[in-house]
């Protein structure tokens, strides 16, 4: 399993990566963030 996460600046790229992983049937856990609202990146 792959763990993925990003701050608000990487949110869109993370979503594209998730689509790719889904297409390849690769398991992952999304640790956040879950939208483009500004967040403190060290938390992710």
C-alpha cells in the first residue's frame, strides 16, 4: 500500500495521482488534505 498526502498547493496533483493509482489497481491511503483550502503543510 502507498500512503499519499499533500498540502493545499499539491491537492490537484494528488488527485491526478489517485486517478492513476485507481486505473492501475494500486492500493493507497489518502492522508489529506481533502480540498484546496489553505492548510499548514507540515501537518500532512
